[in-house]
C-alpha cells in the first residue's frame, strides 16, 4: 500500500512540474553568431 501511495505522490509531483514549466513557457534565446566547428582537424605532420 505504501508503494501505491509513493507512486501517486511521484506522479502528482511530476504532473505539477510539467504544469509549472508549461505555465512559465519556453525561455527566449538567441543563437550564437559564431559558427560551431563541425569537422575534425586533420592529422598533424
């Protein structure tokens, strides 16, 4: 019975977290103007 109560509390906490994040909304961000390196450098001689 304690396991069922713990599962219910965990589910309620997860649902509250999801609703809180949804209410706050996604943060507004900007992309970096500098490009990221996407290639591996060649071997050094």
